[in-house]
C-alpha cells in the first residue's frame, strides 16, 4: 500500500479542490493520499467532498499550529473501492 502526498500549501480554492480531485483519480484501491494545506477553507471543503464520495474515506484531519499565527492541515484519505 502506498501513501501519496499532495502539497498544496500556498494555494487557495478552487485550485486546492481541483488538484485534490485530480490526484485522487490516480490513487489505487487500498492506497492513501495525504493532502497538506495551509488554507483553512480547504480543511473544510476537501473533507466534505470526500464524505460525499463513494470511493474514498476520510481517515484523519490534523491541524498544526505554526509560527506567525499560521496553521496547516494534514488530511489523510484512503481509496476503498
């Protein structure tokens, strides 16, 4: 099983959701995608998209507080069918 990484720090929506959808198309059954973003809205829209999907499940969302009052989210998704 493989875990791919999609680093979309520094970008905002709609690019983040479009990039995530595109990358998810290349994830094989049983594999995972770790999405790293620093755009708060993406930490909501990406999990919402995954929840509506019939092929992916949300495994974890981790918020990291960074210096200079910045935040980063790690969103882990798995393809199950």
